[in-house]
């Protein structure tokens, strides 16, 4: 559900000073860059696939192909949201994928619930393609310097690259921090073997989210709240698109619509196998994260690092990675694995209940997801069992080591 996060995290540093760039590092990989700069994702994919047919062991080209496929998938996502005129309002601002700076579409198409699912399925297909491309990479010395912020995308699918369709411009709109084209031209990240595995992990994380959503039937939720997201949803209630009711919140939002949205997060499971797939993706995330940090810790260079080890300087100024942080992160991965396999349980939030929630069974024996009943606790009842609970102190130590910013670092560390 968050393909753009995977792409955006690659350019989080565009607005920072360039003093963190190592001057002696190799120049950006211009052939791959040109496909990104000119939004020639299909052409780049075709060209690199042809090169790999001649030399399947060229991991640099394979890595470049994965990046091009990722950016092509991001463009497809943006174009889909443009086609149906993603709304910019107080509601969509709460959801990362819906905060994307998609241009307003003066002639939006009508969207059905099935078509909204297709957007997610296409996202999954694109992520699978990237994962398949990157998986065979074995070269631990691989290096791919790229000025990723110069990437451009045809957001409105009009066949033209316009001024506001560059990646650094998108970063500005999302972050509120000012980057310039000059900054983007001078700024390169030297992606390496650790970053290959990091990207594979991120694709699995996004796949897990998409599979979880697609496992459930959200048609009732769509019918009553899709007008908050798209300009012309096809639902049984066309009057909802005609304006707010008696409880206007401003910005075209009615409070009753928000209440209805929360009320209708009661989603039947229609494809339980997708929940199993989501679990497998999450387990792949922890496995790949360990592999990426093994590679990162073994690095001895200091070349424009996206994820630095404690002896390196990263491209993000003041974002220092210490050994205690890495050790705590690995502990977090171990604890997460124990929860995902059911060896440890999530503490139940109702008092005087010593049993815990078996997270593994939430995925392998899924029940309808009712948000209110999960908050209350009754929806957790089928998954309560006696056993070893995850240690709350472990999570408290994580917050301490990461100075209260664990979740921000987690989005980076993966």
C-alpha cells in the first residue's frame, strides 16, 4: 500500500547540505540515470533486460534494473491516482499513500471498488517484479551511484514531462523542506550491497501491507467513504459526492463521514491465503534486515552511505548510527520473529487477563477485522492463549536507545 514510501526514502536527504558527500567517490551511473531523468522506464527495463541476457552475472545492471522497475511502478501508482482524481483534504492527509502530490484531474474517470483493488494488485505485481530482479544479486562489492532526485515521472500520463514532475519537486511538496534542482544535480547516493538487501526487505514490507488489505472485503467501506478519496466513485450513494451534510468539518469533509468510516472498518476475510502471504512477507522483512546489517557492518569504505555503519558517515547529516542502535535493532528483529511465529504473545490490554494474543494465528487463522472490537478487546478473544509474553522492557529499551525516535529510525533501518 505504500510503494511511494520505498521510493521516497531513497531521497529523504535532498534538502540537506552537500558537505556529507565524499568527493572522491565515483561519478553517478549515467546510463541508468538517463532512463530515470527522462522517465523512460519501459525503455530502460527493455535495454537492461537485453544486457542481462548477454551477461546474467552483471549485478550492477541488475541493481539498476530493479531501481528502474521501482520508479516505473511508482509512476504507475501516481498515474492511477491521477486518473481517478485523488482528493487532497483533511481525510486523505492522514494516510501516507493518499498524501501524494497528485495533480488535480479536470476530467476524472469514475472508479469502482474493483478498480480500487486493481490499483493495489498492480502495486503488488510491480513489487514482485522488483523483488525477482534483485534476489539473484550476489556481488558484495556492488556499487551504484545515482542522483535519484533527478528522476522524473509523467504523473498525469499526458506524454510530457512538466516542471513539477521531478522527484525533488515531489519531495518538496511532501516534506515542506526546500530542495532545488541544483541540489539534486550535485547530490548522489552510492547504493551498495547492503542497500540491495534493504530494498528487497522494503518491497516485502509493502507487499505485506497490500496483501493484508486485499485479503479483506472493503466494499461497504468503499461505498460509504470513497467520496472522501476520489472525485467520482461509483457507489449506491451518489448524493455523498454532492457536498457535506449538517456536520461540516470544513474542507469538504463532514464529521458524519469520518464516523461512518470508522464504524465500517469491519472487514470480512475473502481471501485468507493473502493473510498467509502477508505473514511470509513480514518474516522475509526480518530475515533480510539481518542480512543487510551484516553487509553494512562489514563495509570498510566511506562512500556516500545511505545506511552507514558506526565507522562511516552517512548522507543524512546528524543522523548518526551507533553500535548500540544496531544491537537494539537486531534485538527488535528477534522479538518480532518470536511474535510472528507465535513463540511469544502480545500482552492483552484488558486488566486481569494473563493470556496474550497469538499474532501468528491472526494471520494463519484470520477472522473479520473489526477495528472497534479490536480496541475493545473482544475481537482478540479467538487468539488469546497462555504462554510467554513479549517483554515490555525490550520495547522500552528500544525507545531509550533511539532517543524516543524508534519509529522514525525503523522506517529508515527497515
